[in-house]
RNA sequence: GGAGAGGUGGCUGAGCGGUCGAAGGCGAUAGUCUUGAAAACUAUUGUACGUUCACGCGUACCGAGGGUUCGAAUCCCUCCCUCUCCGCCA
């Protein structure tokens, strides 16, 4: 949730900045007007309540019965007046909350401006695109040939966009998990396995149920609970209604969980293989920082992503995501895209987001500022470690050999005990 | 799933219709004392919102949301959570 005070203080500025994220000025204006109305009524209501409290106190000390009853009777009018104001204010408050909640995070001053994906900017490229002196196979051809991935049976069992991982693919998954934990725990990240289900209220507070995001979530009606789309969603609330000590910041987590996505509205898109699936495992970095440190932290998380990609020797590029293509909660976002030989394209495999105080305000995550003595909102950042299914695609395709085998990245070999995935027959 | 007991400030724990934002204790912070420390003593010690140039003032918060009442931490209803026993289960 964005800070209502910003809208109150400089409506035009916020209108302008949010428009870069595709927000209509009228939607911001609406919040402004509702807030004004809300405060007007609040003042009347609180005045009446103060009066009520005063008279109530008088009643309690009034010994004379007649006087007492007279006072009690005189309260009736005030009482109904208060009730009326309360009704009015709760309606406005609901409306205000809803309208404010629907606004995405304000893009950072230095965020790249743009209207769509096409305006995203490649800011770095690493490692040459591999050259093959044979016809490359896509990950499904490789996966089926080496008995690593089965989507056909998964479709019968669970439906489209599900998969079985088998044999070395499974070992690769756990090698990747080991690899990430080994690297990041050394750097001070706290390992975490969070819940994969989340209550609607907390999901809303994380800014992950707003607008069209809701369509992307699996919801279990019987239990009024959602399946998470990322470990991020339940890692943030680990510190909801929490006050950090300044010395504990930055607090960094490396979380592992399964992610669930409905992929609504993507029919016909990436239908082959395991690029776009309903269920996949993912490692996710998450940081809580002091406000003044979040920019640096954002770069740090990106550098962690790059480090690990470089260790796997996968060709990638870093993209700065433009304002209108950013996530709802993001003030600034980078994506890491990995080269997919069969598509002759870089495809998004990671994202790295600074949500500033947007999510922190929602879940009420603060820290004690020693200088001011006040509790102030922290900044929260999230970044993909590896989205396993997608990085598996990249490994299988980029490391494929002429003889049909696949080379296991060197840093993962020790976890699997071999360097090559060969045909079983 | 069945039966019962509970949720109060950083923690512990009283309060069970008005004088309660809430006793007492612990902890924390500052000061006195001390060569220093401990002990002792003294003081301070929640959050949010509104309002004010500011000192301040007001409102709300005792798991959450409703209700009764002139007045609710206290009474009633719904929900959430924790604990104990039984059942089930990895």
C-alpha cells in the first residue's frame, strides 16, 4: 500500500508518477477526495465521542438519581448521532481502503520509463551465446530422450502445464537447491522453508491479491486459503507486525518452496514443455533493509543472481524493467533472462525487485530508528534464486552435446556424482 | 473430527460494568551512589490515527469483527489462534 500522506501532500506529483505505471489520474484523485471526506467526518465523530466520554464520566460521579437519569436521557440524541457518523465513516473508509489498495507502488525516481515490455532495456550481457555444430533440440526432446521429463502422463494425471521430473532432472533440482543454500548461507542469508498456503488477508497485505493478480492465484474455497505463487508471499509476512532492531538489518532470507500459478489467460503461450507451468519449485531471496540501504541491497541481490548464473556458466542478460511493465508492488525491477537455444531468445528466468516500503506498510514491518527513536517502515526486496524448472530448461539446452547427452554444470557435479547425463538405453 | 481450558503492555501477571492505557513483578533507558562494576534508590518506559507552527489536545486499541449499555478489558454473538485429553495421521 502506498502512503496516503504522499497523495494528501502532493496530489499532482503522485498522479504524474503513477501514470508511468498506467494508473489513471482519476483513480488517484478519487483516493484524495475520499481521504478528505474521511477526515472531515472523523473530526466530527471524534468530537462527539469526546463529548460522550465527558458526560459519561459525569454520570458515574453523579449521586443524585434524578439528575443522573436526566443526563442519561440527554445522551440518546448524541448516541444516535455518533452511530450515524460511524456508519457513514465506515462506508467511506472501506471505499478509501479499496481505492488506495488498488494503487500500485510508486516507481522510483530513477526507474526506467516506458509503456511496455518493448521499452525494457538490456543493461548487461554475460557469456557468449553457445554455437552448436549440430541441430539443437529443445528441452522436451532432450527431456524425453533422456527420460528426465514427462508431461504427457502428467497431463492425464493433473492436466496441462504439469510435469513429472525424473532421474537426473530430480538430482539436478536438489543439486541446485544445495548449491544455492551453500552459497548464500555462507553470505549470511537465513535458510527458510515457508508455508505454501496463505490467508486472504495476509495476501492482500503483501500486495499480491490486488487487481488482476487475483486471477493468477489458486484458491481453496472450503478453507478460505490461497496457494502461494512464490515463497516471497509467505516470507515477507514472517515479519508482519514486527519491529526489527537496527543492528539486525539487513535481514536476508533464502527460501525454498513450491510455487503455484494458474497461468490464466496464457492459453496457447509457451504450451510446450515446462517453461510455463502451474507448479514449480523455486529458491527465492528476500531482504528487509533500512530505507536508505534498499538501493544498494537491490544491486546486491542482483549480483547474487549473476554470480550464481556465472558459476553455472549459463549465458544471460540483465534487463531493466520499465515502469509500465513492472510488478504491482515494485518501485524498481530488474529481470535476468537466460539464453534458450531452441528458441534463439533470452527468456525471463529471474526477477529482482525493490518494493521499498510498499509491502512493509501493508504487513507493518518496521525497525527502531536509533536516531529518531521512532519505529519506521523497513524496505523489502525479493529476488529469484533459481526458478528450478526454467533453469533446468536452460541447463539442458545450453549444455546439450552432439551425441545427445547433456553436460552437468561443473559446480553441480559434486552433488550428483557424475558429469554427464546419458541415454539410459 | 470430539471434549475441555485459555488469549491482557517487551515478558510475566492482576483486573471480570464507571475512578483502567490498564496494579504488582521482571526487563529496558536515564540519573544518584561507587575508583569501576554489582546491589540499592529515583525517574522514565506501548502503538496508530486525527488536529496544532509548536507545547499540547482529542480518538481508538486488553486475539479479530459485530452487539448490549449513558459507559465495556470486563456482559452477549461470530471468527481466528494457543494449550490439554481422545480420535485420525506422515
